[in-house]
C-alpha cells in the first residue's frame, strides 16, 4: 500500500483501506464490464456485419429486469451501511481510552496529557491503546489530520471536537493541518510518536512535573470566584460539582443532557443555555474572561472531582 498511500498505522486505517480497496475493485470490475461490452458490441454490430438486428430475444424478461435492479439496489445499500458503520465507530471512543487535550492555534498544535505533560507539534502515544482526543481551537478553523491513521477532524473555534485512534504500529507519523488557516498554514505540522507502552510510560513519567491540569484548575476555581458559589460550604444556591462529570443532568426546561466536556464548557461560557432543574439562572458568563487553557484546566478539575467521589 505504501507506494500509493501513507502507512496503515491505526485500527481505523485498516478498516478504511479495506473499504477503499473494496470500492476500487468493484468500480474497476464495473468499468471493465462496460468497456468490454462497448468494444464487443461495436465489433459485433459494425457496419456490414451479418449479426441479427431483429426484435429483442425473449431472454430479457420482466423478472430478469426486476432481479438485477434489486440486486444492485441491495449492493449499494450494503455499501452505504458498510461506510456508515465505519464512520460511526470512528467517532465513538472506547471507555478505556487515554485522554489527550489538543489546542489548535495559528500555527501550531499543542497537546496536553492527563498528568499535565505538554507538547508542541508533537504527540507521544502508546501503541495498541485507544487514545481519545478532545480538540479545541483558539482562533480559526483548523483540521487535525494524520494520514497514516486516516484521521481528519475539523477543529472549529467555540466547540469541543472529539476523535480517537488506536495506533497499530510504532514509529513517527505526520500530523498536518488540513484546513487553510492563514499565512503559515502549510507549516502547521507536527509528529505523532507511537511508542511501545513501556517506553511511553517512561517518557510520560520523565516529563516535567508540577504542571498537573486539574491542580491548575483547582487554583483557578478559587481565583476566578467559582468556589464562591459552587463550593459545598457556599451560601449561594448553586449546583454541586462533585460527581457531576459523566452523569446525566436534568435541566429546568425538561431536557436531560450528559455532563461531558462540551456541556461543562458551555456551562462556563453560556450559563443560561442549560440551566439545571431547580436552580435560578444567576451565574454570570465567563465568556472572554477565561483563555482556552484556563477552561481546559477548570474542566479537568471538575472531571477529577467526579473520579474522587466514585466508589
Ligand atoms: Cu491550521 Cu491550517
């Protein structure tokens, strides 16, 4: 495959290659069939040939027409199902995935591991382990593109995009930006370094410490005044955040939403969008008052509260 396409280095890449080659072979077979019929008929029915030109033979019956029309219909419905099923699994990360935060900005990729290790234009991951990416943009639309993983996800400012991959090979793979994002778009490149799990663990523990995301978040939580209302001891009537992450939340308009990263982020920036049932919409918006990095830290802190409160 390597002459015609990049390495096949993730579970998704393997599945995409099968569907790509399958479609290529099918299209090639149909092309060949049509081509042969065109050539065959143009020789058989050339001017002056004695081939019969009378009415159609009885062979082409109504059943035959219905048969081949429905056969092709089922074939194409199958192709649709095949493609969609791959696309759906491509967006649902397994539960045991390790978490990596990605921030795109003009013109670099910043990555952030759960223990606070930070990288720029690089991402170290273990082989054979699913990795979940939560991606944000600080300025314009970028697109996280790893050809060897067949992974491409637009990163739109103001939203959190989720993607995941599981590398199947160790090595170094290109990370590109696939959305024109300004002057140095073409230089917005990085490397994905896939390592054996032991090497990865050693690499991770060798990263500078004291940089823990959730710890930063805990500090911001007090500094920015969140604790004034959300601390368990607070007199203001605000929802407790302990054990919140990953739960379902009942809202005052009757909806129920999962408390995921996007929900926490929205609740900080647009508190009136999803008001928790039984509470007044009194929280001020922090839009423009927190950087993407600070929001990340706060969300990491709130997630860490969920882990602590679980048995
Ligand atoms: Cu970022 Cu192109």
